[in-house]
């Protein structure tokens, strides 16, 4: 004779063997400035102050590029929405 499934018994068994809560992985720590790849071309000698200035300039350029891309995506989404509304409304 087959056994019937008992949901309460199943839940009780699961509670006995609960998985331990997984701790989230710690956030990665950025490497020290000296360990980061240099923004200066090989063979060019610069002081640490000059390299810092170059890093700031490179970071600003990347930020501007990201902002421009975000703005272009926003404009594209707006055009798409207006086109889809005109198609839906006929």
C-alpha cells in the first residue's frame, strides 16, 4: 500500500535540516594606487603628482563618456516610446 504525502511531516523534516545562512562576500577592496595599472605610456618618466593628475584627467574623461552614453540612451528610449505611442494610437 503506497504511503500518502504528509505536508506537515515534510515541513518538519525540512526545518530540521535548514541550510545555514550564507554570509555575503565582503566588498572587494581596490588595490593601492601603486598596484593599479599606470595611465602613463611605458618609457615615460613622471612624478607621482603628475601621475595623479593624469589619473584624474582620465577618470573625468571616462565619466564624461559615460554621461554622454547615458544621455544618448535616454534620448533613444524617449524616441522609441514616442514612436511606439504613435503606432499604438494609430
